[in-house]
C-alpha cells in the first residue's frame, strides 16, 4: 500500500494509542466529579492542555479542546458575530470556513471573500482595502489543504491589529508540520486537529488569546472554563497532546526530511512526465508534504482510480472524485483553467513516507498517465495541432 | 461512492478505444468545464452500425459509459441505435452512482451526435434524432 494522502488524515502513532487506552479503560471517571479517582482524569486534561499550549507558545488558559478542526472553525466564526455584520475570509478556505460563511450570507451577514494570486497567496493590500468599521472577524487559513500555500499571516495580523479586529487562522494543515508560535503570528484564534499529525480523529483545539471576546456556541456544563460545554473527550485529549508532543519533538528533523521528499517527487513528475504543471506556491512557502500537480489531457478521478487499482492512495479536489460536479474552488480561485483544474492530483506526504514510496509511485504513475492520455480526445487534438 | 465491477472493468479495459479514420459519422459532446468530453466514431453501412469507437476525457464513469455505449451500438440498425437510452447503458453497467448518471446521458448524446453528423453528411433525416446540444448545457 502506497499512502500519499496525509493531508486527509494520518495514521495514529502507536505511542498515542498507548497513552489513550487507560482513559478508555480504568481511568473512565468523569473529570468534573468531586471524588478522588476523577482528580487523576482532571490532571490528565490539565497536562494535555499544557502540552498544546507549550507547542504553540500559548498559555494553558488559552487552549480549548473541541471535536476537531470543523468545530474549532465554526466556533471561531460564530462566536464572534456579536461584534459586527461583516466577516472577511478568502476564496480558498477549507469548507469548514467557507460553508459557514456562505450560510451566514443567507442570514444577512456580509462576507468578503478575498481573491488569491496564481500561487494561492492573499495580497495584503486586498485585506487592507476590505476591512470595515463593522468587520467582526478576519479568518484566513494558515496553509491551504489542496495546494499547500502558506499565507504570510504575520503581515495580515499587522493590519488587523491596527484596526483592532480579531484574526482567526485555520492551521489544521500546518500544526505539527511547520513551526507555529501564536504570539509571533499575532493571531487571536487558531484551529488545529489531532488526526492531521498522528493523533486520533474527533478531537481538536481552538487557541483563543486571552481577552478575545469569543462567545460560546455550546451551552451546558461548565467544562472548558464555561466556554465549551460537554463532558471532555478525555482519551482524545490525551491523544492530541501525545501526538503533538511527538510531532513537535521531531519537527525540525521531519520538516527537512519531508520537504526533501516533496521536492524530489515534484521534480520526478515534472521532469519525467510531459505536460504536467505544479499548482500552488513555487518557492518555500509551501507545506512540506504537499504536492499538487495537474496532468494535462486527463481527468483527475480517472487517474486516481488507476492508482487505486494498483494500491496507491492519493486525492483530488476536482470535479468527479468529490461527488460534487465542480472543479476545485481553490484552483479556480487561483486562475487555473478548467482543463488543468480537472486534471489536478494531490499527493500529500508525511513522516511515514520514504524515498522508496516515491520510486514505487513513479513506476505506477507514468504508465497510468500514458494509458489515460491514449484515451483522451484532448490529447488527440493536441497532437494534431503539434503536427500541423 | 462506489463503482460496479462492470464499470471498473470497462474503465480499466475500455473497449473500442481508437480514432476512426474512415468514420461515417463523428460526434463530440461535453466540454472541459463540466469535466467530461466524449467523442464517438461510427462506421455505418446499409443503415447498420458496423463499427464504433471512442475517445473520452473524463472520470471513470465517463470512460466506462463510452466503452459500453460503443459495444451496444455495434451491429444495430440506425433505428435501433436511436432508441438506445442512457438508462440502457447504465443498466448494462449494473448501475452508476447517482452523481455519475449524467455520464450516461453524455454517452447517449455522443452516439446521437455521431448519427447526426452521418445524417448531415449524407443529406438524410433520421426519425427521432434531435440535433446535438451546443456549448455549456452539460
């Protein structure tokens, strides 16, 4: 099995499972209870919060556990709406942000979707121009899930800090993979999700800087200092902390290693398969594990199926594969044309991948592309134009 | 979303893939915007489709429906071919995921477009055959 879909989810680290299991067995007590056994559970949550805080250079009271990236994103937006009727975001956000904003539009909110350039970057001047008196929040993703473009968040927060507007970033793709320091970034909120860095699914966190006027969207018990009701997912919380600790410890080494594999894969594809185009950032501001390539004359899903038949997992945001019949909103916003957008494939690498995986992938990929091009009327038309 | 074994077979081993130099009629439908382009070639002799082939840019279902459609039209009279519906192509493939039903419609339209091309070239009128759609209707 060749796995190139780490941006979708990562395998859980064995140490993470080991750390979680006691909280699914003997350490089952409700952390809010007053008796002695529950104190140990409370302590495990506190310890986990400290780990997350340290990894992000935050304070423990600024970390709130959630059910994952989607909840964190929803909370960051919906909890800010009492500040104003206007929200600024981008055209290339994850659906966890984008569809919340689309839904708000229906309820009468004004949403500005900032455009991006050909590599997926938001221009600071566009943000500067979009800010209004009644802007409740600016939310711009740290790194794009499809094309890996890492935004210059610090430049954006310099603008929002001047105008005293809270800034949220969806850092689900970045945490555990690139160094993140919330103080240095100047963000008021940041979303993360455990299963993107070797932790379990169904748990995440939202960093909320002290003093940020974020309202609760879950009412009920007094958990998470009265801001997020619901009995804690204790095993999940221990899991996210263990995973982030491991990822943070290994980050300098894995960042270099995965980046080298990424660049090797990009080079192999572009230099050995004709009519291929790299989508996203060309320079260093790209997630270490992200490779997004358009294969001209063929459609992404058909290539994915070919790869799948040979035991290789990759993904696409393109038309058919997602069940939606629209090409990737990210690629369209970047100005990639329909044909190239429909032929885009994302290979996302993680610490589990090796150079051997890349060699094995190339052995499968080249003939699959050739086979599909032999089927393509667009390729026929192209060859005829070449001759004439 | 899952494809039937029939669909996967016709996708991985598509039948009748080639350009046909001496085709009696050629029909191209779809566009890159919708993500699928099908080109169907028909060889017609004495009102009978004696050969059919295709080229398709598109997803697994698009390739499989084109492959199946070209198999189904071979040996049939023009009158019979006009009556082959997208539902018949889908049935022959043991069904398609709901979101992929439009691929079978495209296959039907590609066959009809090739027949229309044949009729135009030969000054014929084929009963029940409508002119192909243009532009972004898919």
